[in-house]
């Protein structure tokens, strides 16, 4: 099997409600397109804390005091990472101020581009090489954060993973357990002989509090409401693409096809 290649940089975000399989789709995309990297704000944060960078120390003290890590810090982590990889460049700095001993400099400077938009005031330029492709995870979560990110690097595809709420709820909430034995029933694929009763003992089955459909209904509703402005933001920029499916296996082929259409190189 040939590994499909990218023709240009894909800078993407996957958006999806809990239970929709965002992690699964991310993993499948990464396995399929070797040029894609995962840039996770959570991972960057943990790495910086672990390595005791100035930013990591500052972020850790915030978290220890129970505060959220401010957006500006998360952005700084992302900027640092993308700069280190040579994918963005701060045009306010002279190149060798950043890439002091890198042989890649010559290579990087030729294909750095600015966003062709009158609205853009960013001082950053970015690489459009396929190897500068990434899935950004954990940030942005709000439209305000998205605007901040736009000023650093333009996301060129936002995938909105859409599975009807009742399907998600069905999938998650059909698990019943016989607590004393740990026997698990799955009301779609492994139903108990008598509804709500353990096959062996006839004792009642219980459901984890987390799997309560009402809890999930509320969780999904709140996700959709909070997420609406973010999707609207990217829709206005023309980079939002929504894919609907009942399961990950139904969504993946559609996602691959669209991804190939937008970023794929012709295979020879
Ligand atoms: C029920 O079983 C099916 C098939 O194995 C699986 O896809 C689904 O996730 C299971 N549901 C739960 C809640 O375990
Ligand atoms: C998705 O689930 C709905 C509701 O169960 C069903 O009507 C529809 O046919 C399903 N779609 C596919 C493609 O299986």
C-alpha cells in the first residue's frame, strides 16, 4: 500500500462532542498521512512543566493556585513549538535571532508566506510545505481564542465531527453491569435474557452514574451551545467542513476523501 502524500501544509482542527470519536479520527489521520504531526496544547504544557522552562514554571504556579493557564501562555507554547519546528517565523525578529545554528534556515526562508488578507496584521509568516502539517488539539476552544490563533497561523481546515446526540447517547448508555460479579451487558450487542436482570443470578443490573442518558443529554447540549461561536467563526473564514455519521467507521472514509481532495498530492 502506498502512503498518501500531501501537496501542501494541512493545518487542521477537529471539533467534536464528547463521545463522537475525535481521538479515533485524529489517530487514523495521523496513521494515514505521515506528514501530519499532532500539536497538543496539553502535551506542550506538560512538557514545559517537566523541563522546567520559564513558561512551564509560570504555568505550573498558575495551576497550583487553582487558576486556569491564561490563553496568552498557551499561545506562547504553541508559538514556541511551531517556531522551533521552523513552521512559523516572527518577521519582527531577524531570522538568525531564532535559528542561530540551524542549517535549515536557507530552506525555511524561501517558502515562508504571509496570509493574503487585507485584514491580517500578523507579524508571523508560515511555511506551506507539506511537512509543516499538523492537527492542533486542545486549543482553540472559543471564538476569542480562535481569533488569537488566526493572528499567528491560519488554520485551513476545521473538521466538525457530527453524530446525532441520540446515537451518541445510545452507544454510551447501553452498558449495564451486574455489580457483584462484574458481568457487563451491552443492550445493543449482548442483551441480558431478562431485561435489567443478571443472566446467572437474576439479580438487578445497574448502570454507572456517568452513563446516565440524562447526564449525557445535558453534557452534549452544553457542548453544542458553547461550541457554536467557534464553529461560526471558522465558517465565516470558509474553512469549516462538517461530516456527519453514526460511527467512527462511517465518518473516517468521508474524512479521508475530503482530506485527500483538499490536501492530497496526485499519486504516480
Ligand atoms: C457495545 O458493543 C458494541 C460492539 O462490541 C460496541 O461497539 C459498543 O461500544 C458497546 N457499547 C458499550 C456501551 O460498551
Ligand atoms: C444512523 O442512525 C439513524 C438512526 O438510528 C438511522 O436512521 C440511519 O439510517 C443511520 N445511518 C446510517 C448511514 O447507518
